[in-house]
């Protein structure tokens, strides 16, 4: 006696018919396709048991429908990319979306190493010094007039030389008396403090910070003996080869200010008229 062998779903006999096992349960072709086969993303028709089912991220296609959405070439056994759920061959994807090399103007293909700077892209070998033509790679470089230069070439062709150290100035220079300096080289001739961004003055073509200039050259106040700079509109009193800060020009005895008033002298002292009557 022949054992009955029926479809798990519709219970129809599978004797002498084609069937498919699904987790060891037999199904007739019609039931298997209805229960387990997928619909094609392209044509929306069922992908039958006799057709090859190509899948990508839970989406399915007939092998004849697995095409580039732009040029319609078959993507079977070919690399492809997706954009907004559309399949594209790598050539079409690169032409449509990949960056163009700023030097050779050709597409930088996906997966190809590229160099980027300020929203521009280059092939690795195209990212080269405009002067020596050697690839820059990860070395430091300077961009001038939209052209790239390795540091040695830029210094030879464009950089000014510092008046002090005679080395090229590639960035952060200072111009003083129409001459270029590195910031770190432009210092007070006396204390060597950097002067870039600071107030300074000069004497005999040498630059001085204000403190050194005052200490070296400014007249000393006859009262407090500290320098009178006279810089920035500072006012002072001068009398018989002596000078005073305005705030130091006071009566020796009562300390009243004598600025704009008459005064008397007694040896090295200055006195208001009232205090001077006692002498």
C-alpha cells in the first residue's frame, strides 16, 4: 500500500507532482508560491519557484529586472550602489553623485582614496604641488590663488624673509617700517618681549616696549622719581630743568595742587604762596 503524501497547506496529494519542502513540510508549487514567494520590486509580479530571486535589504527582484535605474544595464554579478532606494551601477552612481577631481576634472570613483580641502576634492595622485608636481599626501601645504604648494616650494617662490632671522615667513608676519618680521622675532630691543599686538615706540630705528622706553629715555619726575612718558597725551609740568607729573606738582608743605597756580621755590621745594610766606 502506497503511503499518502499530501501538501501541508491544501492537503492535495503530491503523488506524481513537483513539490517543495519548507522546514521539512512539503508544499505544492501553487501553495508554496502563494505563501512564501516574493513580489519583484521592478515589475511587481510574483517571483516564481522557477525564477531566480535576487534580494537586497529585504527587497526582491527577478534576475531580468535587477537593472541600473539610469542606464538599465543588468546588475547581476556586478557591483552596484543605491540612492533614494534606486539601484545604480557604479559608473552611473559616480557620474551622478561622486565628486570630481579639482585637477583632472574626472570623477573620483566610489572606494577610491580622495583628498579634500575647503570643499574641493582630488584624486590622491592629482593632489600635487603646483611647482614640483610631487604628490602632497598628508604633508603640510599652502594654497595660493587656488593652487597648492608644498611648504618648501611655497617658501622658495612666495614667502618673504624675516629681517631678523632671515628665514621665510609662511604665516603670522609683522610689517614694521616696510620690512617683514616673524611675530616671535619682532621684540623689544631691551627686554626681548614680543611687540606684536602691543603698544610700542621707537628710538634710533630700534623698537621698545613702553616700559623699557620710559625707563631708558623718559625724564624722571622730581617728586616721585618715576619716568614721565609723555605718551598718550600724558601732561606734565616743566620748570628750570626739572619736570613733574601733573599729579605730583603739589606744595611741599600743605600738598595742595599747584597746577595752574602761582608758586614759590625754596631750594628744591615748591610751595604755594600761603606756605611760602613762612620762609
